[in-house]
C-alpha cells in the first residue's frame, strides 16, 4: 500500500495520511512498527492515532468486566446485553462491503451505543467516586468519541482483540527477556520479534523470510524498503 507522505518539514500530519497509515496497520498480519517505519513516522505516534480512534479493546473489557458490589447492585440493563448486542452486529457485518457495513452499524449498533451512553451517564451518579465501577464508567465516558468512532468508519474494527491475541506469546515470555543488556538491545529484540510474528501471520517461514530480507537489505533502495515488510514480501526468485 503506497501512502503519500507529508513533507518532512511539517510536524502536523494530515488526517488523510493518518487514516491511510491506520488502515494499513489494521490489515491482517500488518506490523504497526513496520508500517510506521515505512512511512517515516514513529510507531508510538501511530499507536496514539489508533487509540484516539478507539482501536483498542481494554476500555471495552474494563467496563464490561466490572464486577464490584456497587456495579452488581445497579440495574444491569442495558449494560450487560449491550456488549453482546454490538458484537452480534459485528459478526453479521464482518464479510460485507465497507459501505454496507457502515450502514448497518449506524442503523443497528449506534442506537445500542447511544442507549448505553445514556445509561452510563445516569448511573455514574449512583456509584461512589474512586470505586472500580466509577473508574470504569469515567474511563469510557471520557473516551466516548474514540469508543464509538468505528460506527462511522467501516474500515475500523470494533476492537484490537485480534492483534492482542497475536502478541500474547510475547507478553507471556517477557519476564524471560527482562534483561536484554541495554535499551538498544531491547528495541532490537522487539523489532525482530515483531517481524517474526508478522511473518508467521502471513504464512511465511520466519527463518526463510529473515534470511531473504537480510541478504537484500544492503542493496534495497530506501524508497522500496516497504516491500520487505512481512505483509508485502515476495521471495526473491533466483534466475
């Protein structure tokens, strides 16, 4: 995916550029770090753009899994069914064209979210400040624009559970890799692990993939470095 990059002299990135980068990152098997590097931006900055658009699952789980006593005492409708209903809509539109997906989201999911927002606003007054439920409700209300962003953008997934599941092996083993030797070594290890996992997701043999790109990197033009990313890589065929 070729994305028109803004001038390096400008720190402000146009919304069109941000959206194009985010869409590339949402492709199955895409690496945020790789996409960011290919487009000359910082990976953390890209992740911040994604958070602003609500492409993250923790805020949804934080609220839906609240089980403190003060939460249980509240009338649960529509809190508990809301999550099930909006995800049921997502299952129904998963294979549809973007325009149709957006239309159905707006017709079916938006009323559910609007009702849920009203419920949160009303019942926030019924729980004590500082409680787990209050924190969960405040977290969602303060980020509601990002939370509901996917309703109007068919290219944005409802959450990032898919990528979280893929990075679970790294999160599980991070204690084993706690002492990397230096900050630079840690960053290098993270980059390599990201490439390996992305290669697996795209059906590549990680060893063959790394062997090929490392042999091609010295002569690969900088303008075409993106061709070596896992989701765009094609093995070099010997003549």
